[in-house]
């Protein structure tokens, strides 16, 4: 798949650049802070490697820019001619309401199912009704997982999820290779890092 | 499926058909880890969606774990040192 190798290269370049920017500013970060920076750089690099072609990448960048500290890093990483700059920030609703709502929907669907059973509808209607409720519930969960998912309709959500999964895989592969390489180099030259 | 809902919500210019949605769901199914050969066409949409959510969550967790691991490994490396550039060249 040549598209994923292109994405791999883009992501790796941007991520390493981001790491350089982060790590050069503060030499003595504690482990947790460093981890957050690494993760942030990885997410931003992944989204920017997409070059504003997908909604989830745009949403991810907007979300990252909301934090004042991160905004500088994001701007540095994206560069002056980034297509992300023109995007408006997509307001992300708080997700806890959705969680409560989906639990309520499940309860309601269970109770409605029982009510309908008492009334004795034809079985096929009940099955499709419950199936639709299930699909709706799962779709809501997926909306929360994909960045910017709350504002997407079902069709776009599934398309975005497809792309998001492919990109996440690339991210995991690159990060894993770097972790393995760092481990190997740590083992071979333990004295060099003093 | 909920194709009726999406047809109502989409504009007149872009009508989303059942087939398109089914195609998307099957593409999603192909991406998911698991028995790829034995994936029957009858996997319901809700099951595929559920597995998708689980898969995305597990990918997120992996990224998190890898960031942890990397932050511990890279804590000893100075960003400008030659070792960092070796690592960089290894992964490029």
C-alpha cells in the first residue's frame, strides 16, 4: 500500500521534528510530562500528515490548539503555509452527557422492548427496532472515539473511522519501531548516554 | 439498518444508498483484526461498529503505552546528541 508508506514517512518526519522542538525547550522534564509531549507530538504529526484532507485530522488539530501552551508547538510544527490555519475551531460538546444519554437510551430500549412484548407485535418489527437502537448506540460510542465525530452524520463517520484506523495503525507502527530501536541502542551502548 | 435516517438527513444532491453503507461496513470489517477469511457477510452492523470501537480504543491504548515506554527510554538521550540522530536514521 503505497499510500500508507507515504503517510509513514510524513508522520515520522513531522513527529521527529516535533520531538526536537519539545525536547530542546526543556531539558529536565519529568517522565509524565515527557510522555504527554511525545503523545501530543505524535497526534499532531499524524493529523498534519493528512494535510487537512479528513475531518478527524482537522478536529484533532483544532482541539490541540485550544491549549495555549500547545498552540505554539502546533504552529511551529505545522509551518506557515499549513491548510489547517483557516479552519474554525469545532466546538466539542462534553462527552459525559452523551454517555448518560446512551445509557438512558439503552434502558429505554430495554423497557420499550418489554412493553412491546407485552403488546405482542410481530417479531420482525421488534428485532429491527432493537437492531436500530443498537446501531445508534454503537454509532454514538464511535462518535466519541473518532476526533470530531460528534458533528458527523453516520455515513461520514464510518468513512472517517476507516481512515482514522489506518492512520492510527501507522502511528503505532512508527512509535513501536522507534521504541524498539531506542531499546536496542540503549542495550548496546549503555555508557554513551552519560 | 438505519439507512432511512441517513437518507433523510442528507441533502437532495447526495443520496446515500443502502448499498453504499453496506460497502462501508464491510470495508470496516476487513480492517478489523480477527478471522478475516471466515468473516461472513452476515455480521450485523452493530457488531462491526462495536468491534470497531474496541479496536480504536485498543489502538489508543497502544499509543499511550508506547508514549510511556518512549518517554522512559528517551529520557537519557539528549536531543542534539549523535545517538539521537542514529535513532532517527534507523527509523527513516
